[in-house]
């Protein structure tokens, strides 16, 4: 029997999420089956379980569905272990990484080999040999979101960029990518993550009261762009510091004061492939805060919900 993380009703994650045991699925025409090794968790996962309104945005009206429950997660990495009819892009044993919404967390995932739409069909690419499975399994949502945000505001040489929640899953990639694009980067983070950010070449700034004053002291010549991964306060701070609204992108307060929210859905496969290459060759670091076995998946989400995570939380099935 295979294990899958599922929820059957909306509510607090610890109360509604569990692991079920079922016969392994098999791929249909144009599909492959991936034996999963690692899954990266994202905040959207628990928001879907907690909120009917949020779930409806992703097409879930009733989590019971056909009685089997609704799957959890998006990101995964593993190995192709079964091919459906007509598949030529992958072969048995290929190491891959990708994502499929509401299906990722479990021993197996079925996914289109040549999906045309990431949200509908999922994302699947070969895993570089230099990239470990835990990191690969934590990349799709955060990497696509980060590069879409950075490219949306056109970060380049000469820019001074504010990244909020700069040690989090999206922020840590966005901050490093902005530096690679030639920008000077300042990142808000809790004190515990300041030395970590300095090691990445990002100047840390503490959250909380007096943020605008601290940012002004840190960058007296001002900021030219902002990437918000935290919430409305960061958008407000960027505007107060003179950043034009068209050079502010937010994934945590979309629409706040007119700020755009370009992220994962808008990213191209070319952008994603760029981030995968940069992580594989060591140009970008993706820290893994903690790794949990699938049997402790609810505990893993509790850690993510508690906040102040450095990088990613990963669930493993191996």
C-alpha cells in the first residue's frame, strides 16, 4: 500500500490532515508516475486546508470529493517509475522535480509528461545530478515565485532593493537572485537570521517598530525597488521610502495600495529552469530548516505555520 497526505474537511491543520493508505495509482496516456522522495511545504497548502474561501480559489468546494479526501501540497522530487502510453520525454529511473497541486504529498504522484499549463497540468523537469532530492523537492513554488517577482520589477545593476521576509522560502531566493542581477540588497528578518543573511551578501534589517528609520539609516541613498514577502507593512514602508508603486511587487499583500502581485502562476518554464541551474551550481542557496517523515506531516505544517522559518520545511517519504 502507498501513503498519501489527505484532508476530508476544512479546519485547523492538526485536526483535518492525516495519512491514508491506498493502492498505488497508475499513469494514463501521456502521464508518468513519480515515486516521490521529498516534498517542500508552502503556506498556501495549509491555507487551503484551513479556509473554504481560499480553497475555492483553487477549485476545491468539498474536500471529501469522492470520499477519498483531497490531497495536499504542490512541490515534489523523486524518480520516474512507471510510464503511461505515448510518453517519450522521460524514461524509467529518471530523477525529476516538479509540482502538481493537491497531489504532491505521498509516495507517488501521477503527472502529465508534457503539461502545457503549470496550474492545471503541473510542472515536471529533469533533476540535475548536482541537486539533492530534498532541495529539489522544495523548489517549484518558491523558485518560480521569486524569479517572477524579481523580473517583474526589472531588478538590475545600480538598484537598491528591499526584500521583506528575506530569510523565508521565497525571500531568500529573491534576495540572492537580486544580488546576482547586480543589485544591492537589504532584507528584513528576525535577529536570529541576520548573520545568515550577511553570509549571503544581504544586509539584514530588523522587523518591528521603527522599521522605516532603520531602513533609512541602512540605505541613506534610498531604495529603487521592493519585493514584499511579508505583508502590507512592507509595502507601506517601501512607499514611504520613495519606491515607485510600479517597482513594488508583493506576494503577501496583493493589491495593497495598488501593488502588483506577480508570482508563481506567471513564471515561465525558462525562468524556472534558470533558478534550478543556479541552485544546482551553488550560485543560490536554499536552506532547509527541518525534514520530517510523512507520518509527521501535520507536525511539519505546524512548524511552517509557526513562522520565522529559514528557507524550507521538507517532508520525506523515503
